[in-house]
C-alpha cells in the first residue's frame, strides 16, 4: 500500500516471541492515521476492564501514512496508545522528532507489545531483525543516559530511541516516554505502562524508503506548505517557538493562572518568549522534515542553576509558570529539566504542584505535612 509499510509487529515480552502480520487495506482505510491505527489495535487486542499495569494490557506504538515522508509536521510523528493508569481509560500520547520516521523506514506501521519481561529489556528493531536485549545496566538511568548507552552498545549514533526514566520504572501515573533525548509522548502515564512491562526502551534503525503516490505532485504540495511556513502568520511561531502562545493567551485573558483560579498573569512579561529567547535560548532545532523549527533548547547561564539545559515549550512554561504563580524563568527551566531527567510529563507535574499550592493556601494541607515546605503560590 502506498504510504504504509504494510506490516504490524506483535511482541510478547513474557515469552520473548514475536511475529508480523500484514496490515490490510481495509484496516488502513477505516482507521486513519497513527492514532486511528493505535486505537484500533489496542481495542482489538485488549480485554474489557484490563488493569493498566497488567501484562495483558497492550502497549501500541503506531505511525500514520505521512510518517517517514517529507511532509512537514505529519512526516515525523508517532503515537503510543494503551490503557492509561492516570485515567483508567484509553490513553494516547503523541510525539515528534525522528523516532517515528525511523520506525516507518524499518517497515512497521504499528508495534503491539504485550506481556512482561522477567528482567529489564529493551526492544531492538533493525529493519527485519527483532531482538529483546538486556537493559539491567540501564535501569535507573535517565532517558538521555539510556539513549546514549544503547547507541554506544549497538555502535550507531543514528539509531533512534524512545525510553522511560525512573518515573516509568516506579510506575508513576505521570510518567512519559522520551524520544530523541528530549521529545516526549507526555499524557496518560504511558511511561508507567512501559515500566510495568520491564521495557526500558525501544531502539529502531530503518533503511527503507516510504512509497509515495505521484511523487511530483506530493513534493509540490510539500513546497507549498514550506512556503506558507515562511510567511508572516507563522513568523512568531518559527522564531520564538510554541512559548510565544503565553503572551497571546494572557492578552486574551485565557491563560490559566494559579491552578485555574484566574485567567490572567500579571507578571507574564518576565517569562515571555521574547525574554526566554534573548537570555536563555542556546539552540533552535527542527523535527525531521519540518522547517518550522519550533523546538528551543535553553540553558541557564548564571546563578544557582547555572548550566541547566532543557527543551522549553508552552506546556511546561505555562504549567510551572503562571499556573503555579511563578515568574522566574530559572525555576521554570530547572523544573522542566528535572521532569525530563526522571521521565515525567512536565505539564501534568506542574498542574499537580499548582493543585497542592491551592490546597496549602486553603488550609487543606500544612507545612508540617509537607516536611516544612511553604507551598504558597509563587
């Protein structure tokens, strides 16, 4: 099929066995995109009432027909789908970067993982080769450390890796799955599902091309989208990144502040995208096939947290900033970096912290119960 790899991989971590099945044209047409396929395969392989941490709860990794192509934004995505330990309903977490592209080039539209390994393992997909390798030495390491270890072990820097951190290993309901060092499949606690299976990481190397129908017309359309990205409507997003939405939302009085108690943050100018880019941004990066380059890596250049590096997006800036009443970028960047290190969803953690602050200010929790911490907003 054009746009699809045509293969679905099934892996049972309990037995270590795997097999592939053909992706039918009917399934691809009925369940559009990676999210559609992910939902379909999770529902088709799970049982009603399954516990999120049960070996019988499938963890599905899927890509869409645009994955692995040159199409901006859609050409670099992937999605994880499973029963969410955070909501006890179906959970889907999307991420971008290069991991989804590599999976598609390894000729997989979806990977369906069930069971539980006896010891920590990582899944190594090298085109047609499928292996479960020992990850005991990586257990307890951050996603970035795990990625570096796997690349060194397999002798290829260009391998793409999605991994969990300590939060996923401990089955935190806020655990995410980190790919490409700092990109995150964030919501739903699906990193905890991965940890419950003793699956530390998924590493992929793909060397195949993705078939495109009418390549000439497709590339013409890609060019049109890239030209639009250069236009004035996308200028701020292109130069400042997703964090530019903070001031926009604040000016529209729709910026959730202090645990959603108000919709306007008085000190938003102190943590704006303009300030962040002028004083903290060290590198601007684009995902595979996308010219928008909205990923901004920042570094704290002075003070107590000097040297701290993080990838900042609107979600984490808002969650640890206005929603917690914090107007100091050093603290926001450090909190974001810690979340990435432990494999935690920054937005979910920020919202949880703001809720705790609200409880503290309303006398529902005391400083004594928090080990002497003054948990006022700000």
